[in-house]
C-alpha cells in the first residue's frame, strides 16, 4: 500500500514535470477512484483532474 507521503511525492513530481509539458492530470477522470482521502482527491483536482 502506498502511503500518503509517497503518493503526494509522486503527485508533486508529476506537477513539476507538467510545468514543462502541460498538466499530466488535466482532464483525467477520478470519479470512482477508491482509497483516496479528501485531501488527495482535492490535490488531484487542483492539478487538473476532474470528477464527472
């Protein structure tokens, strides 16, 4: 199981990379994703993911 810190490190690395290439999460549908805390889901949405 991935810890919250590990998942946030991954998201932050992806965010740094996206500044060069556009958001890697932009438009990614996270509806129905399981195992995420509210903070993790909010972070994904802030980075461009959507929940439809």
